[in-house]
């Protein structure tokens, strides 16, 4: 498994390529995605934890890696991340367990 730093570097490089080649609609979606996680009525940290739980239910390992990194950067404690993953398991069921494993591996690497 790649490290969180390796994931972030790969993601940045590929996002730059997507934005360079992407349509106006792709660029707008990326902007909406970025803006949704800005501070507001909910803190950015809480939004990242919501994103983590949602990504786990949706079974997107890249998204899980991203949201763990962002949550940590915004001050989330390991216990908060584990609680978000617990919610994901309850909502998503046992099919999320492989993605919980991925999340724990990323968290332990951080």
C-alpha cells in the first residue's frame, strides 16, 4: 500500500492533469468540491469526518485516504476518525470492512 504522502503526491499530479485537460464543467465540479469543505456552520474538520464516513460507505479507497489526510491536517484525533469509521460501518454494513482495513492502514501510516 502506498503511503499517505505518496497518495497525496500522485493525487496532486493527476488532478493537475485533469484540470489541464478538463472541460469547464469538470473545473466547476472541482471548485464546488473544494468549497464544500471550507469552514462554515460546520467546521472543516467535521466536514472531513463526514466525507470520510460517506467515502467509506461508498467504498472509495482514494477518497478514504484523502479525507483521513485532510481530517488529520484539520486537527482530528485518531479517536474522532475511528468514530467516523464506526458510523460508516453501521450505515454501510459489513461490505465496508475491507475499506475499514484500508482506512486503518492509512491512519497507522500517518
